[in-house]
């Protein structure tokens, strides 16, 4: 099976584009998109996505806003347009039009007066506490209360016409503690050094769960490796994520097994699809050295994985 590769760009971006990334920050400078093209950012809660652009409304947009781009976050779409309007007896003034759609139904819209040919920054933030919020040059735009879907997918910046952004920036302030990667060679070496169960490679088998309380984040393939203490084990992600899948890379730590006084029974630390640690009242037990069962009693959920037979190197190569 071919290894999944993360694709930051949903399309080929034209002209002079400078891309930089560091930690949880991704920045694109001087980026031109054609109509329908988009930049795809990996969702990571909480997040802040901003786009800086010069607005230049023309006479054709007099009281009829011209759509420029959309910011798409899960089921919510924020359409950004520009236009010209007349206020009383004053000269026509350029304005920014922002509309909010949820599942293709318009919820609200707002206008903001702007200065033509001046750079303006549109920023969208999201977290589970305050939901989605939109800002124009640092000032919040009241678009009503917008909650964040727990299963929020990637954030998109999509062009409604040919358009150039002076800069775009995506930043997540969440720091996860399982971002370091273990190489496939290291996984093979550690398994060859300690081949006995429960160490080994495991594939998704089945589940028992209440979907109202928990939804599995994927149909995982995992490696269970002895940890640095020689007593517990690291659970390493190989592939199979379906929720927030672009944030998971082969070699990331998916969990930890902490030994207890009971045979084949371990306390469990598990990193969910958002890389948040779950470490209370959960445990793992092994059945006949063949099945790894992860137990989440508070969520009425069990996930089972079957141990794969064969050499580590051949199983890794067959992925």
C-alpha cells in the first residue's frame, strides 16, 4: 500500500509564491489563485487563519458586490466580496461585503467601509470554546454564534475570481506532545530486537462502541514497540486515520502502555484524532498474544487490533 502523503496545496499555485513553515505555522506570500483554486490548510484546534489583500472595487460593483474569495471551515462558508455604495449625498464609498453560509444556507451578512487600494487582513479563528470568529483588520465582525464541529475538516481559502493574496497565514497554538517521528527503519530495528508479544505490528480488527459517545478516528495499523524503560510500550501510528488524517504521519506516537501488576494488562495513554491525550480510566489488555484490546469504559467503547504474523521488515515493506 502506498504511503499517504500530506498535500498542503489543493491545487498548483501560480506565479511568485514563497512558502515557509515552522512548527504549527504555515505561511504563503505573494500567492495568485485562479477562479475555483484553493489553498488547503490542515485543521488543528485552536487555529487562526488570515489572508491579506488589497481591495479595489470598480464601477461595475456599484451596490452589487463582486465575490472575491471564500473561507471554508467544515460546514461553514464565509464569502468575501467588494463593492461601491452611495451614502446619502456623499461620494460613493467602497465597501467590503461578508456573508456567512452554514450548509449552503445563508445565516447572516455584514458590510464594512474600506479604503480602495489599501491592504486589509481578514482573519478566521476557531476553538471549541468561542467557536468560529471573523475579524477585519483586527475588528470582530458580528455574524452570530458559530459553534465548531468536533469533526471540523481542513480549512480552505478558495478563489471566486482570479486573485492575488499579499500573504496568507495559518497557525495553531495547540502544542501536542507526540509530534516527533520514528522512522520505519527504527521501527523494524526495535521489533527485531524485541520480537516477542505484545511487541509487534497490529491491524484494525473490530470495535464495540456507542456512536453517541465516541467515534473511532480511523481503521489503524499500529506498531507496538518496547519503550525506553524496557517495561512499557509505545504505540506507533503507521496508517489508517480517517478523522483529521492529514495531521497524522507514519511514526507518530499514538499511545503508551504502562505496566500494571496484572498479567497482559496495561494502563493506557491514547492520543485522539486531534492529538489530545486521553489518560484517565482507560486500559489495554492482550488476548492470547494475538489481540490488542483498547478499552474506554467512560465512552462505552472498545477497539480491537489483531497481531500480524511475519517478519517486521516484510510487513513494513508490504504497506
